[in-house]
């Protein structure tokens, strides 16, 4: 029986900024630094001989096969040779795996990692789409912490397995606790979804008391994740905790 992703024998054929992965010290039970953004680490077994991909899902029991990542909903395809690699040369993900009677094809992929409360982070990633079945417009959503979910779109009408048209994207969030879950989710109903690669996370701005001003307090938190009640509560914390002072 012909596997779903092998649409045709002919089909088998980083982003603008560079960021170092975060390094955090802590006990073994604590969240770790962001890891495996190029999807090269883990226990890979091709779904079909010579296919160049493996379908991952909770139903199949391999949702954590990629180091650092967990498929928390639906299924995804872990791509290792099925199509053109992302610019940095790692592996990639088709966010739509294989639908079954017990699971949807729309994948949800997450990673939880250590963050500094109220610090600003930028997530960089490469976006393309599986060109082997419709619709040509693929949608991927990204979310983290209290930052609103953001959709990203790609058109695969003029792409192919040998020329995926990878394009760099960015998403930013403010950490609400000492660990944050980054979520990528498919948002199109097809067995061919958005393609994800070259994920990086970088802290670009540490929290300062000045962020309390101009309504900034409303999206800030104490180290235990408790939201500030108002600007005065936020200002008081930074003025008395030994944290970065208010400044001008």
C-alpha cells in the first residue's frame, strides 16, 4: 500500500539573525535551556523504508522522540531527507502528519525551557510548506507565555520538494515565569501542512523597572508568576527587591 506522504516518486527528491542558545544553571528538575532547534537530535525511525520522514504523535507512542520537543496534539512528520533542508542544514517538520480515526493531522509541537521573568525573547524560525497536496496556502500559529497567538502564512503554489522557498520569520514574547512553553500549531485541514525549521530563541532584553511605566505593568509578573496589580505594585517590587531599578 502506498504510504500517504509518498505522493510521487519524483517528489522524493536561518534566519536573518544568529542567536546563541540560552544557558541556565539549576537543579536537574528545573527547566533546561532551549534545545534542538534544528531537529537533528532524537530517536528517528523512518515511517516507511526510504521515505525520509517519520510520523510522530501521542497515539503512536513517539511524541517525545525529538530531543526537547513534544507533540501534544494531532501528529507531525519529522522530515529527514524527504524535501530540501532549511538554510542552516538541519531537519524540519511538516506540521500536518497523518490523520487517523483517533487523531487529527493538525499537529501541535511544544518545548518548555527556562526563561527570566519579564525578559523579552525573540523566536526565529524558517517557514515553508509541504507542496505535495492542497490547499496551497498553509497556516502556522505560534504562541508563548501571555503573548497573543500569532498566525503565519505561506503559499506553496510555486514551490517544490527540491525548492521549498524557506523564509525567515520572527515572533517575540515576554516571559511570565521562570519557564515558558513555546507552541507551534498547524491551522489548515490537510495532510500537507506548514513546514518548520531552524528554530532559535534569544533573550534580547532583560527586565527593568522602567517597563512598569505606560501600562507595561499589566503584562509583567513577579518571579513566582503572580501578575502585578497596578503600576504602583510593579514599581514597589523593583524599588525594594534589589532587581533592576526603575531608571528614567
